[in-house]
C-alpha cells in the first residue's frame, strides 16, 4: 500500500514537472513569437530623421529635378529672351532702327550759308549744317569758286584742325573766307556768286553736289585771299 502511494506520488510529481517544463517552453516560444511580430510592427528604423525630415528629403529629391528642369527652362527662356532682346537691340541700334553709317558732308546733305562779319574785316563766314539723317564728316577745307574764276580759291594750310570735323544731324561746321590778303594794292574782283564744293577723305578733288550761294552785296575778293579748313567752332574759324 505504501509502495502504491509512493509510486502515485512520484508519478504526480513527474507529471507536474512535465507540465511545468511544457508551460515554460510554451511561454518562451510564445514570448519569442510575440516579440518578433511586435518588433516588426512597432519598431522604426533609426535613420536619424523624423517624419518631417523624411518627407522633406523626399520632397527635396522630387523637387530637385523639377527645380533643375525649371532652371534649365528659365535659362533657355531667359537666354532666348536675352538673345532676342540683344538681337532686337542690335537690329534697332545698328541695322533695323534707321541708324546709318557716317557719310561725307556734301551740298546734298548740308545747308550752306555765307554771311559777312564785322570782325575780322574783309571776311565772310561759311556755315555748313548737317540736314541729313546720318552723321557726316566735313573733310579738309571747302573748295571755293567765285563767279567764273578759273582757279579754286587758295586754302590756308595753317588752319588745319586737330581732328576731322564730325557733324551729327543738326550740327554745323564753320570756315572763314579772307577776301583779300597781302600785299595790299592787289586787284579786287566784284563777286556775286559763290560755289562751295566739299572734299572727300583723300582730298583729291571735290565730291558730291556743290552748294550754290549768292554773295552778300558789295563783296570783292582778291587772288591772295584764302579760305580756312572746316572748324567745329565759329570762333576758331574767325581767328584767321
């Protein structure tokens, strides 16, 4: 009887131990299985950035190409616009806007007048005003012919200006005419008409149309007279 009770007790003890081991194993497996899904479902990878940073980075990656495309587009548009503007500017300023290359002053693109001055005595003043739409150069000195004179009037070499006189539209050049020079007692000729010719850059003869002028009443000229080079200032012309 004692042996039976003892055997039963040992069996019960073994059963309890087995159940305990089974329960422990089940808990460990349960804990492991529960931990894995919990880790997979709730843990967030450590990227060092919060949700806003991730979104911003993603936006940056998305925006970067868009910005680059936009910049390239702006550059292309701007370049095209700039090129168009530059082309337009060049067209209006140089080719298509009516701006013309400088030309030689002649009787066709200037208005020439002749007037008598009180000082110096026995002098006339020539004024040539650019009436054209382009800048013109008044080269050298005017070539003068009084009435039916056989030779052109002498030119005063000492009056050469430092630079060619350049006339914008509306501007004037000046030359003085000394009607008689030294020596005194020279023969004087009464004059009524004056032809004014312009010279080219090479100073070889006249160029273009002449200006035909009526001389002031009582004008007399001598073979020893002179005409100055064109000057940009009236005062400079009248110093000779």
